């Protein structure tokens, strides 16, 4: 079973949901802002996908940080930022149990999920 983690009202999430449904792929959705997922899953996700892949540096929350907060980001600092601000985790995160897919890419979804 595929578990999709993200924030329900995100435009990228809506694209991923539409793609999954159009392709008949069953999934369970978990809103990681509401469910407090970061604490339980973030260490595993970082190990499986890398903090560089998970940290959303193009989103509004990243832009709201001070220059000091954005400076010298390493694995430990990225982990702290994503724990403090779960919306900084790139969306969606799809856990297929075998692979972790981060972000929405229809070509990768087609190759990995069909």
C-alpha cells in the first residue's frame, strides 16, 4: 500500500492525487502538518532520500526564514528546520514501502508505480 504524505491544500499535492486517481493507484493520505509526522518519519526519510531532496528551499516558509537561518545548512540544521516547520518538507512524499518518492513527477510516478 502506498502512503502519501503532504499538506492537503497544496497545488502539487492536488496534481499528485489527480495522477494517482487517474491511474487507478490506491493510496492512503496523511497530512503531515496535522498528524505530526515529521517526528516519527523524518529520520527515516532523510536516510532514504537525503535531506537535500526533502528540504523545500523554493517554498514560502523557506523564504520567510532569516538569512542566518538559511545559511550553512547541513543535515543536522535541515532536520531541525523540517521538524520546526513541517511545511518545509517537499511534497508529496510517497512511501511505497520499497521506495520513497519525493515531489511530483509524472514520469517517475509512471516508472515506479505502474
